[in-house]
C-alpha cells in the first residue's frame, strides 16, 4: 500500500540542489557499474593483495578473535568522550616515540583521520580566531572541505613541481615565508597524498626553520605511518624533529591504512603543548567539540589496535605486515616502471620509482585520464593520481600498454 501525503504547507526542500559527487568515491561508483572484464580500479586509497582483494591483517584477525572469545566480558557500552585510554596510550607511543611519556602531550580518540582533522579544525576556529590555514597544492581532496566547513580561511602553498614530478621546495619555502606570521600550516607527515613526494630529512630541517621563525602552527596529517617506508620511526621523522625543537603542533592520526581498519574509523587527535596544564586544557576543549559532534567514538577498532600494540609479539607481527604491504607497493612501482620503459613510452617516468607510499602522481593530463577511463576501463582521478595498491601482476602490463597508447595519442 502506497501512502499519499497531502502537502499542507510550502515545500521546505524544493530549493535544495543536488550536491556534486565526491571526486574519489564518484570514480569508484563508476568502476562498480562498469561491466567490462578488463576494468581496473586505481582510484581508492585502500590496500589490495596481488589478487586485487582486501587484506584482513593476520594480527587484526587474532585481536578480533580475542574480543569475540571474551563473550559477555566484551560489552557494547559507551566509551568516554576522549575514547579508550589504552588505545590512546599505544597510539601516542608509535606516533610520538619517547615524547609520548611526557605530560605535555594532549590526545583524544577521533573518527580516523577525517574526524580528527575536523575536531582540530574546530578547535583552531574557536581558540585561534582569525588564523588562516595553508594547505599544499595539491593535497587530499577532502582537506579543503574539512577546513572550510570548520570556518577556516584556506590558502595554498606550492608543493609539487610538474616539470620534475618532484617537490617544489623553493616554492614551498617561499610561500611559508610569505604567509602571515602565526598561520596554520597543514603538513603531510609521510607518503604525501596525492603525489607520493616527501621532503628529504634535510628539507624538513629547512621547513622547520621557517615555520619556527614565522611562529606558524603546524597541523600534521598522518594516514600512512609505516606505509611509506615500512619503518614506523622513519615515517615519524618530521614530527619528532618538530618536537625536538619544542614546536607546538597538532596531529591527526589514522589507523585505516596501516591496520586495514578502513570502516572502523580509528584515529586520534593529539597536540604537543608546553606543559601538563596546557595539555589538560586542550584535552578538555577537544572533548567539548567531540561531545557536540558525535558524542564519543566507536570502540571495536580501537580495542583491536590496543590489543595489537600492547602485545610485544603481535606488535612485531604487525610491523612485518607493514613491510609486506609497503613491499608489494614498491614491487608494483618497479613493475609498472619496467613495463613502461620496455615500451619506450615517450616522457620521463623515473618519478614512479622516486615517489613513495600508496599513490603515484603519474603526470597524465585530464584528456589522457579520460581516455584511460572511457577506452580502457582504467579508473583513476582526473589529476592523474593512481593508487599503486590497485596494480597487480595480472593487470600491470595492460595498464602500461594503456598509458603508452594514451600518451602517444596526445603528443
């Protein structure tokens, strides 16, 4: 039976426009609807095995089984507003290293990276009014949305050099110097999304110099610790450098990629402050923002991470999982580069090997990207960014041939 409602007043929603599709998930939706047997999805930043399947990390499965075997001892009560205490402790340890033992670190559990960025942005908007935030050009597609919707004025700084497919370090430094003193600077801790281009240790020193001189506030986004190099400490180098210098900063931390917990929304927001009193104040304000946003975080994923990182044996096994994932991605970088070189595809392709992490910024233009999607059923972002995790030994040759075709067709 269909119920028909009579409209008694003005239609309140008649002027609401349809929002444009998300740049990343919109591409994924097109892939799902494609019936071609040759289709390849290089759009979503999620790890896949060489068979193109999601991978439940063995340590995650073990931790999950522990929770299931607890029976009635595992309940579904609310966590506190700032989340699971044991999770916060171990998350701080892998991020901050020895600094995690200090009482000047503020930390709350957040909704993975996005939710933690949003909480941090709302904090900046409320307590640092008038501050502008500078984000790299390019950056993750959701950064601008998160900060704009938090009431912040968003500007860009130079990051990627299209001529070299590498870091525009001079432009980066220039824009940091030109930003008003005390601006907020968004920094990718490692495995920059979407370019895969990270500063060297020496360049990080220079970046820290200018940020310190200009009294800027750094806001690190870390979604790939352990994924960039397979080494947790190496990937945290920049953050600990800033801590060594006593520089205040905020950090949004995600466990989606390095634990494969994409749908569990596990992360933290933390801050390096000057004292225990400051840390307490920031924690209290973070919690007020969380309370009116989503009240408190989910527990399952946080418990999984806490179990793994608290158990020395599972922790070591997890680090081996990180090496497996980062190693497979590096293998696919080499395989794609070799296949392109074998075809003598016009252009310079060394950047495929030089970039790190989950993504490669191919340098393909929008016309070439469109051809890959429409003619070859290879789905990637319009910027030319591809997820290396979507490449397998079964499709790398097909991908290389398609790239060769579209490059030659658009010389």
